[in-house]
C-alpha cells in the first residue's frame, strides 16, 4: 500500500508539470457550458427544449469533461514506458494492480476538480445551488474510473504519439456523441441508441442528472459500476502481460 501511495504521489507531481493540459481539461468544458447555455437562452419556450437547461446540461458537461482523463492517463503511462521509467520500476516488488491504482489515484483528484469547476460554472449560469450537487459529483467517480482505465489500456498498448489521436480525438468524440449531451438519444432510436445504452457514457449522464434531481438511478449505476470494474481488471491484466514480456 505504501509503495502504491508513493507511486501515486510521483504521478501527481508529473501531472502538475503539464499545466497546459490541466488548463485545457478544466477550461474547455466551461466554454462548452457557456456556449450551450447561451444557445439555450435563444431557444423559444414554445420549442419545449429542455436539454440545454442548467439542471440537464451541467451534469452532462461534467461527465464529458472526464473524457479528458483518458488522454491524460494514456499519455502518462505511455511516456513512462518510452522513457524506460517503468522498466526500472519493473525490478521493484510492486504488483500490476499497484501500478494501475497508482496511476488512477493520481488522476482522481483532477476528476473531482473538474466536477467542482463544472458545477460552479453551472451555478453561475443558472443552476440552483443544492446539497444534491454533492452526490452528483461523487457519482461521477465511477465513470472517471472508466475513462482512466481506458487511458491506461491505450497507454500500455500504444506509443506516446499514437495515444494523442486515439484518446484525444477518437475516444473523446465517441464519449461525447454516445452520452446524450448534445441530443436526446431516444429520438435517434435504432442501433445507435441500443449501443449507447449498453455503454457507460449515457448511463453516467443519466445517473448524475438523476442525482441532481434527488433520485438514484440504480440501473445506470449498475452499468457504470460494472464497466469501471471490468475495465479496471482488464487494465491490470494487460499491464501484467506487458510487464512479463
């Protein structure tokens, strides 16, 4: 446990050395929140369009902001691989799960910071302050774990140059379009909606929106939790296999 915590502290220091990425991960979601809020104000009430209202939009942007953790975690582990830092650590008694947990623990504070910034921005744009924000923030952690695990998988398998395109563009856009933030997936229906409902992204948005409304969506929580556990175990197994090669 002490080895893992020391490793997590080292990773946190590495993350702090890249302020541009941290700034982008915090500010870009806020800009989206502001832009979509301005669009919402120009929509006439007769349209019955509620998707961009603060209570619906803020949890969605909060969940979307966590997709940047995929890129950050992938770049962190890929850089450690290519700099031979991990090769030196392989000689230590640390186990595969300690490596993965060490990376994840370093990124969870950033996940919490992103949620706090998003909800503060939402309150500035009309979201009613409420104690319900706290469970909404806490229930975003399972989807944060999913994004971190995906990033660690990509960082373990891909090079530092490749992860930028895969995690920074492909997976971020995939998360955005399949989370139901920009449009109601039920209006699309068909195969796309069915696929999205199996994946964790839209379920995480539904979970946080329900929490903000004072409800617990147990079905959505179960799906997100299963994905978080499954992806975490897969990241450990793939890392262990790479460690043995």
